[in-house]
């Protein structure tokens, strides 16, 4: 936890908060904080700053906070991700939130197992839990938005054209001849398929929406590896090789 995220109900005054539970345990066991110490904090959806420890015991942590900095800028990439298996989804969501993606669409695909859509992890509070872990890691406060789209064809035909308007659109497809580009000066939409990739029909439907198939080369990567690699490569912050 590189940033202690503060929620509205943590505040007992304009500049005072009480923390309990997981965050208290982390401050005690990892930071080994003492009264008078300064901790890095951020208000969910707002500014980042510091919190001075005023009181600390087994029940609660009281901080006096000063928020004065903006969170890091978002990554201008909308991610369309074929729903992975639940254990992998946890890791992917944390990584995506850490990298600054703010719009995530979990979509269906022929190779997505139907049982995945019944996972308890897709409950709003469970998804948010993984995103918060990613924000804490990256010192960010802006929570990504997740949209569930269980029907591929209606999503691609009815929503996707408007969603991708004005963006550079790419679909990760290992057989593609074009290499994934480095950096981008414009908003981007990135589609990543399930283990085994999108089937030809799905790639064709995405191409009908002006998606360009791209590849990372001859190596076939797991989804949890491909997602951060592709996002980092497309990020303008990474520059060119």
C-alpha cells in the first residue's frame, strides 16, 4: 500500500479522519507508524497529500490530513477485455488500475467459459476491491469504471462504433502482421481476447469497427502478461524504442 485511500465516511472533521480495519493493520504492521509520523494519503476521487498520525491504538488510527496535489493523469486508453478466469481477473484488474486505465469493458467471446459470468467476483463491491488495490499501489485516487457486456455481437454492433469514435483502435491478435505501435498522441481503444484469442469471426467484427489487428511478435503471452505489456507499449509515456 503506497497510498492510504480515504473515503468520505472516514472523515470526522474537514481535516481529520479515523481509519480502522485493513488500512489500520497495514499502517501498524508495514509502516510501523508512531504518533507524529507522516503518511501518504489521498481522498478517493480527489487530491493526494499527507496525513499526520495524531492517535493510534488497536481500534483506530486518527490522522490530520493535508491534501494539495492532483493524482497522476489517466492513461487515455479504453480497454475491452474478454472476461478471463476469476483468479486471473483479480491480477489483471489490479494491474490495469495501477497503469491508469479508467474505462474497462469486460466482454464476452466464444472462448470465454459461460461459468465465468456467474463468478461472485463480478459483483460491484468485489470488482471495486481489486481496483482499489491497484490505486493504492500506483498512488492514484480516481477509480476506474467497469462495464459488463455479456453479449458480443450486440455490443460490437450497437455500442462499439460510438465508443471508438475519434480513437485509434487496436485488437491484439497474435497472427497479425502489424506490430503493436509504441506511444500514441490520441485516445486509444484496445481489445484483448481470452486465452486462445478471439476467433476469426470476432476479429472480423472488430475490423468492421475500424480496429487494426496488432501483435507483440512470435511469443504467445498469457492474458495477465499481455495486458500490462500492451498498455505500456501504447502509452505515450513509454516513448519509442
